């Protein structure tokens, strides 16, 4: 059945074995990329006067038909998409089909196709994540003045705003997405023309083929080019970081939505109830989000395991890498999309959040003010506030208690009324002065800066995708 079986292999491959090793179930991901690779190869043969114009036209038309009407199902005995493409081209032009393997192997062809599709998926994924960053920035602005507790060690640490928290996650996503330019550069190298492993004696011009495929440069060493999958580790590392960020957002929102915290109201359209407990409102969508870090990290571990202990030169082990790559892209994109719908539907329990920011949670900044007012060290101010913290939380602090502790710690320039006036969440958050603080004005300033960064990165991704699409269409069109 396979056109690649020769006199060396006199028997057809066992059907079950053919299905077992077939990559057709996931080759649809690289179908257009394989079409592009073969179109450029055919053009190269034409430029080198190894293919006539009429034969080139027939072959490109065959490739264009496949692009416009992709196959819905293929015989697994075909082994992979490359066999299907060669048969389709051969049906239109037997000579052209027979020349597809002249100076080109499946090894360099699939290496090029995976890079082509990986760079597209990377750009598409970043665009999806930038949309989520936009949602977070919009909600951060909406809640920039809504007082909300900031936690460390899951203990209330300082007063902030819910917008400050949302911006922190937008910042993480944007910082991770900003790596796309360097990751893209690592992907955008052409292996085409390397043939099976050692190059070839054909007149193939690799430097001419690379820009026709939208590549910026070459993986020059042919042996390296045909097996290079190291960039996939970089891509997966980016995706793992994305999934990790999403797992943290999910965990935080789950905690805040519990009755124990009660700080946010989780949207019903993304929750379910129990089969027997009618009072339950379970944040099941976020619970699934938490699992994605395990799935994407698992794909990275699988890929590294497959890539390890490989001798030089192509081995079919490499085929099993790409499904994990496509799966991780899908997991991250789907999660970013669902988060873009969840975040705007969340409501803050403003009264409870404000009450959570009263009492001893304010004392760090009160200690800072005592340092400035009394010219004592922070450690002295810290001790003074620590001795008052229990009374502050129990609302039993009176003038007498205050004066006793103040005298003991030599706090002389602050009276009881001034101390009490500082115990105000709005006053404390408004007093933050450092760059990047939870001060609402600072939060809004960071939001505006990050919006510009998002738009700049989004435009780069869109322009790059558009340029690649134009290259592809021109390659299959005469």
C-alpha cells in the first residue's frame, strides 16, 4: 500500500502494525504546513529547471485543492500525511510527484512542517492570552479602589485592592507572553533541504527555500536540522508557565469564594451543585483549570523523556513528540478562553473585604508612620504595634492601654487619637508611595502602561501571522 515500500521490503506491513505507527491521527495539525513545504520544494525544482512549468502548475493545483478541501479521513496504512501528499501530487502529475523526494526527505520535511505549525500556534496562543490580559486589566481598573486583603502564608498581611490583585496576574501573563519574540526566533529556522541526514548532491538552494517558507535563517548542520526539536522544550516551558499562572488564579478565586473567606461571589454559570447536597455551589470549572498545570507539565516531561537517549539521526521516536506539543497548546488556549469569560462575571463582597482590612492588618504601615513621626527605629515601632495588636483586633484598645505601651516603648510624639486615625484601610492604601504599590493611583498607572504593552505585542503577533499567511498562499498559487 505504501509508495515508500521497495524491493527491500517485499511484504506489505501488517495492518495492525501500520495503524500502530501511523501518525495520521494527528498529522492534520501539520497538513497546511506540509502542503507549504512541498509547494516550495516544487518551486525550487522549477527554478533549477528540473521541473517544467506545466508540471509545476499541475502539482501546485493539486496542493491547493487539498488545502481548500482537506481530507476528512485517510487510510492509516498510508503511514503519514507525506505519503498522502505524494500520492495526490502524483495523481495530478506523475513526474512532479516522483520528484518530491529529490533532495528532500520526510525527515527534513516534517522538521520544517512542525516548525511552521508551531510558530503559528505560538502566535495564536499568545493572542488568546493577551485577550485574557486585557480582561484582567479592565477588571483591575474596575476594582482599583475596592479594598481587599492581601495575603501571605494565607494569613491577612496588608490592605490592598482587588484591582491590585487582578493586575498582578495580568502582569504575570504579559511578562510570560513577552517571551514570544525570542521563542519565535528559536522556532523560525529552516531545516528544509537537509534531506534525510547528511544533505544531498542535488542543486537545492536552502537559503532560497528558507524565506519562501517565512523562515529567517537555517539550522545549518543537516544532521542537527533533521532531528532538532529542542525549541519544543522552550515552547513547552512557556506553556507550563502559562498553565502555572492559571492554576494559581484558579486556586485563589476558589479560596476567596468559599464560605470560610466569602470575599467574592463566584458566577453560577461556571459552577455546579451536588447530586445530594442542595446547598452546594461548587467552582468546578476552576477545579479543572487547576489540573492543567499537571497535564501540560506532564507533556513536557514526556517530550524530554522521548528526546533523551537518542543517537544522532532521525528515529521514529520523534514522531510521538508532536501530539504532546499540540495538546499543550490546546490546553492553554482553552483555559485562557474560559478565564476570559469567568473574570468579568466575578463580584466582590465589598463589605466583607473591607472588614477583613480592619484591625491589626494595618499595623505594618502604622509602624512606618511612627518611625517618621517619632524618629525611632522600625524595630521599636514594630514592637510597639505588636503589643497593641491584640487589643486592636478585639476593639478593646483605650487611652490608658495605649499610653502604657507607648511609655514602655518610648513612643512620645503620637497620641491615642492620631494612632486611631491611622487605622483606616482607605487611608493606608492611599498612603502607599512606592512604585508598583497597591495605591489605587499606582494601580491605574500600571494598568495604562500594560495596556500599551499588550497592544504592541498583539500587533506584532497579528502582523507576523498575516505575513506568514500571505507567504503560504503565494507559494501554492501561480
